[in-house]
């Protein structure tokens, strides 16, 4: 006697249902999105959003979730692709800006790849349950790296200084008068400064000891539709400096207030501007920015902030209103 086969489309009772690869991937995506969202806000609410717990910890957690749910033959590649989608979603969902996402993307990709490739390598060993040095050391190393910046003893030295120097067509005796005039903040911002950093609008104040100097910045654009507003906010912000010291060839500013988005990346400590005569008609202006880096890990954000602040120092020299009207002719370099 032969058994009657089950009707087409029905699942035999003795064959349990198993989700397909795409279904597991969808589950992994939702889990990664939800977990990342919760961890992000937990870190932010506890003042740890500037630490490596966000920039290392979240990518590692995402990688583990995605590797566990993605098809084994392409788990690492899938994790990288889903990470791209999650980074893009952070703009409308978390209120991040394009500038922040561009700066964070490389470190996210790095740790997603390291964690996913490592975990996938262990999983592919099949039934071999013996722990390897890789399986023991790498998770501990990733955990240690994710703790940087979460407490003082795990925070690297963060005091930095960046310098730019330019030769301008102005006698040294007239540089102080040029610095006393408002900066021409509409000069072109180039390189990394042009990818979405806050836009300076106007500069006001004096150059005598005790006077204040205020640089106002534009707020973020209002976002329409059901999206989170930019975390910078749409209101204008300002950096307020006080003139601490003036000599015949230098001036020192110290910050007294900073409501700009930059204050979440670094804390300004002091700004030194000095100049010397090159010849009768030209001077060399040196602009040095002293600051404390607030973002971790140091090995990643240290170089980025040095590049940004060095370009900023150069931009500020180019913004000096040398003749009170036209664009000055300048020659410069950065340190």
C-alpha cells in the first residue's frame, strides 16, 4: 500500500518549519536596528556618547547580531551592507548629520568587519569546540577598546594644539588693526571643512584686553516630514572669546562660552595669534588653536580633530580682513 502524498503547498507534519535565509536576514536587520537604537540612547543618556563605547561597542554588537542571523556563506559581506543601511538610517531616525555619519563610518565599518569576520571564522570551525587564542583574545581586546573614554583611568591624554601659518601682504605694524576688524567669514572653506561643519556667520567684538569676541554660527536646516530634527538644533549658536593678552606682535584669546555643536567634539582652551615681519610689506601670521579632544578612541578621532583644527586655523588666517575691503593675497602652510 502506498501513502498518499500531501497536497501541493502543504508542509508535512513531520517537517518543522524553518525560516529561510532572507527571513533570518530580515530578523537580523530589525534586531540590529532596535538594539543599536537602544544602546545609542542609553549611552547618550548616561553621557557616554563621546566614548569608544559608541564607536566601537555598537559596531561589535551589530556585527554579532548580523553574523548570527545572516546566511553563513556571506555573513561578513551582509553585515557590511546592513551597516551601510543603518548608518544612512541614523540621519532621519537619530537626527545625525551627514558630516557626523561620514566621520563615524570608517570606524563603524572597521569594527563591524573585524567582529563579523572573527565570529564567522569561529563559527565555520564546525564541531570543533576547543577554544582558540583568536576566540579568547579578540573578544577581550574589543571589549577593552570599547571602554576607552568611559572613565578617567581609561581615557587617553586629550590636550592638543594645531597651528597654521600664512604670509600676507601687510606690514607687521598693521596686522593688529586688521585683526581688530571683523573676520571675513564668507571666505571659501575647503577640504574637510566643506563637508557639513557648522557655518560661521559673523564676527564681532574688540581686540583690547578684557574685550569679548563673538563668532556666531548658523543652525541646522529644518527637516520636514516624519524625521528626527538635526541634533545640532535649528537655532543659531555662538563661540564667545575674551581677549586675555595683547602684545605688539601677538594676541591671546580664551573661551568664555561655547554653544556651538563643536563643543560636543572638543573644548577650546586657548587661541594664540602671533605675527612677524617678513619684509617691509609682508608679514607672517601664525594661528595656534589649543583644545581638549572629547571624542574616543584617541587613535581614530585624534588625527581627525588635528586635521579639522589645523584647517580651521588656516581658514581663520584667510578670513582676516587685511585691507578692509578686498580679498587679501596670501601664501601659507599648516603644521
